[in-house]
C-alpha cells in the first residue's frame, strides 16, 4: 500500500458527490451527503479492505464528517471550476436549441445531465439527454434546474 497523499489537518476539496452508501446513520442509502466542490479538513486516515486509503474529512459548512477515498479529493488550493449541475440532474432549457438553424429542442424542454464537461475554454458544458435518443452538448448558461422556476443550485 502507498503512503497517504494527505495528512491530518490538511484542507482538501471533494471532486465527486458523496452519497450515503448505507454507512451514514439516519439517512437513506443514496442520499447526497456532500456536494462536489465542498472544502473540508482531514480529521483521520485509515484503510478499507487493507488496500484503500480512507480519509475522515470534516466539512464544516455542511456540518458533516464523511469518509472519502483519496481519488475523490484534491488539495483545496488547487484550481477549481464550479458547475451548477451534476450527472442525472433534471434540467430545462432556458431558450430553444438549434442545429444548423433548425430548432431541435424547444425552450423549457426537460432533459437529464449525462456528462459534465468542465475543462473547456468557453466554460462548463453538459451532455444532456432530451429523449428519443437525442443528446446535445449544451452550455451551462442555457440550462436551469427542472422545477426551479429560475433558481439554480451553486456548489460553492
């Protein structure tokens, strides 16, 4: 086994959503515990099945301490590009979407996020499934959370 990348007291950022796998008491399995982008402090280091390093990270703003695998963390000082939506979020378009001048998705049509693309120079974009096998790459500013009526969720 390799040495831990982080030490007690290190400040880290979560790069994946953490959901309850059934080990967090008082919440249903699958419930979102900590959203990606959250910053926390390493409280303890242990192992799981003798080959995975697990960090017990306290997320002060969320008021939770959860176990995180090393690949789910980066140093809090590393660059971070926040995004509004995550895989499987239900979204609606804020205007019609067209391909070569032909409208293929009407304003207000609901879709599901299939992939988050955070490393583009023009900003965050998403692969969105709009039904009937149609998946489009859509800029973040062209979407809002389904049922939000103009309100979006920010992960920072």
